[in-house]
C-alpha cells in the first residue's frame, strides 16, 4: 500500500461547482497536511496548510483533516476556470524533526469549464 | 521576483553527460530542499541542505547524484553520467526555518531534464 493515495482524475466540473478532492494515507505519524496547486509546467504552489486534525478555511478553499480515518479533503467553492490545475496533497511527520520530508500524492487533474 | 529561482528551466543531455541544476532560495531562506518528479509519479524528497551542510540525503540515489549549498552562491544538484531514467522535473524548495517547525516549503518552477 502506498503511503499516500490520491485519485488522479481527471476531474471536470462546470464553473461555479463545488469541488471535492481527497487523499488517504497509511502512516499514522503524519501530523502536517498540505495542499499544493500545480499549473502545467510550473512548480507546486502552497494553497493550504493544516496541523493535525480539523478544518481550515481560506476564501473559497476549505481543508479538512480526519486523522482517525487517515483522510484529508480539499473543497473548492464557486470553482473558476482559473482553478484548473493539478492539486497535490502532501503530508509529513515530525519524526526526528523531519517535517520537511513531504510525502506527496500523485495529484488530481482538475478542469473547470466556463 | 523574490521566489525560489531555478535554472536552467530545461536541460537536454545525452547519456553519459553531466547535468548541473541550480537553485537560489527565497530571500531570507537558508534551507534548501530538492525534490524529483518522475513522469506519472508524485514528487519525491531527495535532499535537505543548509549553508555548507547536507542535513539529510536519504532520498538521493546512492551513485551519480550529489548536492551542495556553498556559503556563497546557489545550491547545485549534480547528476553525473546521466541515464534515460534520470529524465524528470527537479524541484527546489526553500524555507526560512528548518527542523521542528511547520514543514511549509516554497517551491521553484523546476528544472526539466531530458536525457536522450
């Protein structure tokens, strides 16, 4: 079993839709959870960062972490064509101070159609 | 542009040649990380460096790969005697504080290596 599983999609939605992106993981030591957005041929851009369980909201984006289920989600409200990108989940533990060693999902390709 | 700067953005090498990838961290950041993204794979950690020190190279292939972050100048990822399997996007990231804080990394736009 891979440490982090993410459905690669592709996911295609109409403009204005609510988008739900998810990852599951197997390593219970993970404490830091991130979502990155990566446009084609560009570097990952940090969107959301969450420590441990709970929800975090930033504008149209909401990140949720359920450590008991080892499941994280990113919700995008009122999706826009400019949200079209690959979304990567990433996570790390603080084992030995190695929180910099992110484990990434393979990414979900999202297209928002005008 | 105060972001993480990587160059070259694209590099083509023939098998057996050397590839050198450079990374300048964000202003105020002194910690550099290299990640590799193989086709159809997620990003994988390679190495973590601070100025003049390799902190963690547990993700680096045992042979042909090396990294440095000198006191002056950019961090360099060096791949000797490249093979086709080295074709990938190599991303550099930086952070202002290293171990034990947040794990938030800021990535550059990547260097895409193609080995012919």
